[in-house]
C-alpha cells in the first residue's frame, strides 16, 4: 500500500476512461447525474474530456501555470443531444493525448497549480482521481455497479487529505465556520490493517489540516472501506453508508462545506 507510481496514475486515467466509455453503448446521455447536480451525463462526459485536454494543452505548450482560461471543463451547459458514438472516441482520444503529453516529461516550472508541488506528480494524480470519481458519477446515474482498486482509492485519500484540503479551504468560505472550535474528524479504512489506513482532519486551528497516522481525540469517527471514505469526502456517498460514531451533525456539515 502507498502512493501510486507516476506510470500507474497515468494508466489509471486511461483505463478508467476506457471503462466509462465501454458502459455507454445505447445509453441516453440526457439522463441527470445526481452526484453532479444540474448536469446530464452528456455534460459530465464533456467536462471530463475537456479536463484531460486542458492539461494536455498546458503541458504540451509549456505554459508556466495551468491557465484556467484555456479550460472548457466548466463550460458545458450548452452540450446536449450528443451520442455515445460521438463522445466515446473523443474521450479516449483526449485521455490518450494527455498520457502522451505527460510521458513527454514536465519541468517543475510548467503547468504549476500548487506552488512547491511538482507538476508531473500533481497532474498525474489529479487526472487519475478526477477520472475514476467521474466514472463513479456516471455509473451511479446509470444504476451500474462500481468498484475501484483500493490502492487507487488510497492514493486519492492521500491527495484529498494532504493536497486538496488546502485548496478546498481557499475556495469554500463555509469551511471557515467549522474552524477554531476544537473539532477533529477521524477516518478509518476498514479494508486495510496498517496504521497508514487512519486519517484525521484537524479543524482546531485557523486552517484545516489533514494528518496521517496521528492519534488525536476526535469529535467524530468514521469507519468504511477506503473507496467509500473517498467518495464520502467528495460528497458522493452519504455518511449513513458508513459506521459513524460521535458528532454526526459535524460530519454532515463538514462534508457539505468541503465538497470538491
């Protein structure tokens, strides 16, 4: 168990896109996606494909930052009436272009999103987990069973706790209302036995902190398989699906405030 390799993350992005595309035959893309309110499946697919192509472009063209003005990932409201026959090949082309650009090598001063975080590591991880979480969204909308490799989910938990949480704090003012009151939330991955399966979100200070393998008194404790924990933190699955003890209202408020 541990962080995925660079190649494994790129492979995950491609494989997860392929699994998504393979489920689209004869599917009505106008169906709503409950975990992405306001979007249809058509729009979700466009969002994911544009995300892959955005990072491919900024890497290939050697932009110093991940220039958001080049991204169309959140400009998908106008897409409707497309078919899987159109979007499937487009999705695969985009993720394969992304993989090719990433394998070409990325200097640390290219496509920077988080200062101090090497771009190759950040974007390989970000697109891997962006892809499988959105595959979950699509499968959930279609009523299909979903599974993800637990080591992939563990890598996503690492990203959420140690890299995404500060970004979420900067973007979600509501999260600030939970800080400075001594609250901590503890998450246990039940499908791992090692200490590294335990994570804590510390809200007691001025900024939220994700911590691994630290024993602290907490307000709420959550136990679930690692993939369920990740999907809960992403606001995809309700806490009721897991074993929760302690302040359940705090957990609900935190997940709502920290949705990414």
